[in-house]
């Protein structure tokens, strides 16, 4: 399934569901949940208490290929980023105590002539709407939420990296961490 949304600024958000088989989704989830997360330089810090920390595990392009995210099933979607360079690959982990802020992935003044695209993949195998963890997209002056996307297992979101966005923290009902697999591209 493919669906396109356009913000009031004319920037695109594309939502791709059901691209991967259950087996491929399981492999990616295993890769993600076994990622090595380091908080404040220590690997024994309690993630639930992380609060104001960005909890992420960064990868190289080779790691991305080993994750099996990029296979034939995603080829139509990935045509949208042909010619782009992978700028960053990471897995984000969200907890109940997160304090997320709206941001743009294209906010580097030294790179203002570049075009940014962001690909988000939701790897959790199960996630209920009551568990929160939505992705919010705002207008440029941060006065309105333009779109709220529910965390849907197996969903890909490809969007213009200039669009301000934010993660809503999971609720205390979520039985597991909320993971996202993120690839940022530049052209």
C-alpha cells in the first residue's frame, strides 16, 4: 500500500505499509533490539531512566546492508532516494520518560544547499495505538501539527528532511521499547 500526504508547505510525506514479509520484519527487529546502546558512556545504565537523553545506536552503510532492510521489496520506495548519499544510519530507542523536541533533519547551516530526505522504519513486531509513540509533523513555524502518524509495525515513512517532526513518547502501557530505524540522505 502506498499513500502520499502533502503538508501545507508542499513538502511530501510518503507512507509505505506492508512492504516486507513477516520473516524479513522479524530479522530486522532482531537486528534492532540486539543493537548495542550506550547511554552516558556506560552500557549498564537503566534505559527506563534515561529521560532527556537521545538513545541511539549508530551504524555504517555496511551495517545497513547487513540489516537486510534494503531488499527487493523496498526497491520501489528506494527509487525516491536514488542518487542520494547516506548521511547517517541509526536506531532510536524511545522510553516513557523521553522529552522529545521538534526538530528538522536539515538544520545544519553549513549544508544549506543540500536536499535532505529521511526514511523511518518502525521495526517493532507489535504495537497498539494505546501505547503512544506517534510521529508528529508540524508546520515550519511550529504553530500547528500537520500530521500525526501512528506507530504501525513494518511501516516506512519517507519525507523531506526539512519538515519539523517529533516523536511522542510511548505510554506506560507499552510493554517494550519503541524502536525506529532511521536513514538520513543528502543530495
